[in-house]
C-alpha cells in the first residue's frame, strides 16, 4: 500500500508512524521545513525555543506510548510532577502521591485560600459529576455549568476558570462545558493517580516527538517531504492523486483552516482562538516555587518556568491582552510577575488561529469522508477533546488504523 499523509504535525506524525509500522509505504508531506506543526521547535536569536508553550498530562497515554515507540523516553524528556495549581494571591492546591481518587480529595481538603464550606460543596459537586459519568444533559457554557452548580467562589476563580482556559483555549463564558467535563474525566476524575500528573518538557518540543519520530520514520523506510505544501487532492475509485502523484489512500492531517482548502468538507465553524507565548529571560538563578504558576493578573494567565531563568507566559483565548503590542504586553507581564532582577531578553510569539474555538455544540468532522480513499486527522476531528496534543495523536492513530483496515 502506498499511503500519503498530508501534514507533519502531531496528528500526521502519529498517523505516519502507525502506517509505517503496519507495513504501508508511507510518504509524509509537510509544508514547513521541520515536523511538529503548531507544537515544534524554532530558532530565535540563536536560541532553540518552542513556537508556543505546551503542557502535557499523565493522562496523555497515547502520546507517551508514541514517544516510547519512536525512541523518545518520556522519563528522560519530561519532568513529571504531581499537579499543583498555585496563584499569586496565596491560592494553592497540591495533589499528593496518594492513590486516586484520594489524591484529589486530599488536595481539595488541604487547598489554601479556600473556606471549608466551599471545599465540601465542591467535593459534593464533583461526586455528582462522577455519578453522571461526566455526561451533561445538554451542552452549555462552562460559566453557566458552574453557575448552576453553585461554583461561584474562590475555586471557580482560581481553579476551574483557569483550567478551562488552559485546556480549551476558550474563556469559560464561551467554552463548551461538555468538553471541559471530558478533560476533567480523564485527569482529575481518573482512577489512575498518574493521569493527574503534570508533564513539562525538559527541553524544546522538537526533542519530545517531532525529531525522534522523523528519524524513526526515515529509518523504517518512510519518505519525508518537508517544505512541500500539497496543492491538490483528487480521489477516484482506483486511488487518490496528491499533486498528480498516485496513492492508494491518503490522510489529511493539517490544521482545519488549511484542510478545508484542500477538502471543503473538513471545514468547521470559522471561529478560532489566539495564543501568545511571551518568553522572559531573567538571571539564571531566577526560579518559581513550582514550575507552573497561575498569574491571575489583569492580563497575565499561566507562567511556566523553563529553567535557567527563562519563563514562558501563556496568553490564551480572545481577551484584552490582544490590544497590547509586543512591547506593552512584555512590560505588563513583567510588572505583574514582580520578580527581582531585570529581564535581559524577551520574545513574543503570537498565533492568531492557534486552536478552534471550543463553543458549546460545535459540529466537528470525524475521520471518514465521502471518499473511501481519504481520511481526516487532527485535533479538531477528535470530538472527545478540545485542541490538545493527545487529541491530535489519537486522531492520527485512528485515521491510520482506518486506512490499514479498509485497505486490506
């Protein structure tokens, strides 16, 4: 079987690895010069950084398995820690290394900055959500879901709303409650304690998956065509043409706005959310108490400590921060952090269409298309999750398995 994978992001990588392992003659097309898509390494001012800060969870089982498969050891490349959510205002929720669900219960009971009554009310609400298997009667916004549940206090401001913004890249007042419930189901609601762990890349994202996957694919006979933007897909009963070259089948694994240009049925509602990553370099001995901080300022959201004094400030979803130019945004975040010492280097990376907007009831395409020769992959096709690395990987694996099954 001669199979084309169009798009070398994490979905395309997962599909190409699965196809190649299954015996297919795989060609992976990527418009950029390197693999990784919206989660890759870039060279900036002589530094190797990420084109956006990403956080993984222990619940990302397929991503971790894929890393293992291509020779990228998660234990070596990822810093695994029990989840903590810390705020600048004294809020702190830390999960201990206890079996699930005791770890979450203990973390909630000992959370700092929250009254006992609110803790007990939240525990009862979480238990009721579990009994419903994290399925809502109908989708609504996260804000409305929390309102109905009486989640209107400190935990809403410093836990649920920040987690919603981090996971869905969409503010709670516009975000899908069902998608957020799915994220909670597989993390804080999981029966595996390890699923709640925070996984932070120790180095750049290229080392985590794209680079070792590229080496694995090349070593196992796959063709990598980077710098090649596919311009046409023409299916037929006999096969499918990719820029005039015949293949038995193809997987379209680009971002939705690009996929729709090649295959209009891949389109979703034309609503996207931005992300900006603001890198701030302090003195090498500068460090946060925990490598993840909820800044909770007027503009600042999440901050990740990358080590050696480098902080990555993440601004997600449409908001007031978009009106600030790079210099003003940098200065504002530095002021909100209020760390000692000067910023000796900084860089702002903005992505206007970073993810699709996770609105309630959003209609998203699946894997199959009207052509039995063409399949879709990408985080936007994995309807259980918002736009996450795990959703992208799972979608790529699913599409590849569909190809291998239907082609035999």
